C-alpha cells in the first residue's frame, strides 16, 4: 500500500510446536532418577497427543480450543521441568546420580527452561498469537521490544513479535538473568521471569558447578 505500512502476515505456529516436541525429546534423555515414575517417553507421547488436536483446531479456526490445548501442553512440560529440577537438587546430597549425569542433566534442564518459558511468553503476551494477528500493529504487550519504539517507513510490513523473539528473550533471561534489551512491563511477566531466572540459577550455578567439583 502506498503511503502506509503494509499489513503484517499471520504468525506461524510451527516454531512452538517444534519447541514442545524438543522439550519432550530432551526429557527422554534424563536419567530415571530425575523423571516421573513412568516411562520416560510418556511426556513426549502426551505432548504429541496434545499437539495433534492443537494443530487441528488451529487449521479449522477453532482458536479457543487451540489455546486451551496449547496451555495444557505448556503446563505439562512446566510441571515436568520443575519436578526434574527438584529431583536434581535432591540427587546432589544423596549422590544418586554420577557427576557426568549431573552435568548432562543440568544442560538438558537449562535448555528445557529456555524453551518452556519462551513458549509461555509467546502464548501469553498481548492475548496470544491469535489476538496479536488481529491487531494491525503490536503496540501493547507485556514486553517492550525495540521495534515497538521505532517509526515504520512507508510500505514496510507492520512489526509484531514472533516465537523467535520470545525465544531470544528467554535465552537472555536464562543466560544473563535479565531481559537485556527488552524491558518488562507486566507484573505477570516479571513474576515468570523471576521464576525462570531462579531455575536457571539453580541449574547452572548450584547444580552444574557442584557436578564439576565432583569430577
């Protein structure tokens, strides 16, 4: 369109689906002492089983059901993550896992932490992906991305955050224990980022460092 910014494209759903499947796959690599008392593939199977109707509802425009299934998937993997971190904390003084297992498990849980919270931010910010698609431009949200403060030139596509933007935010939160270039505006987002940072701190600083000392 001449003289105005272009309408933005619909946000793709596949990145978060890949992230959830990756979380389920990472869970299967944890030692039995750090997983629920069930086959390790059960989380991956449950995630896959919930993602199928999620994609189905999205394809047919049933966005409320799609959102519900999406919340269920993220809730399942979040519970599995917290449970594994708790088990890992208990495993250190009990010495129920080897030093190598502690190091590998800490790495798996750190990556899982990033993927899980990136999915939460993506799902919750500004009402979720469907609500963001309905708006011409992303101006109000829980996070102030740098692009939201920039003036768009004519004929440029309107900007809206996608999963990679939330993944970058979650990666920085777990690495630097801060949002770096993205200020946090919402209280719920601040609480979630504190939880993510706390998990990252426990895994990386306390658990991985202890495992290195054992080697």
